[in-house]
C-alpha cells in the first residue's frame, strides 16, 4: 500500500506577513505612519515591476527605431 504525503505549498509570504503586521500595528495605534507606508509591502513590488517594464519598453522601442533608420 502506497501513501502519498504531498502538501500544497501555500501560505503567506514574508512580504505579506510584514504587511499584516504593519496593519495590526497601525490599527492598535502602536505606529502612527500614514496608510500609504503601512500598505507599502503590498504595492511596492507592483510599482517596481511597472517601472522596470516601462524602462524596458522604452529601451526596446528606441533600439527598434534606430534599426529602422539604417
């Protein structure tokens, strides 16, 4: 008889846990940070990915435009 002991790897990441901790600290008045910084662990990664994507798109389009002129 074979047993299958696999488990799905789910859960909260370090960044998500940090965000939850910041929210709890804000709601219990331990910290008095603005909400934008309390929620920063949730949006900073997305903002960074957008900036990198836009820069990559600008570099790609400039190389494409230079290649078309030759």
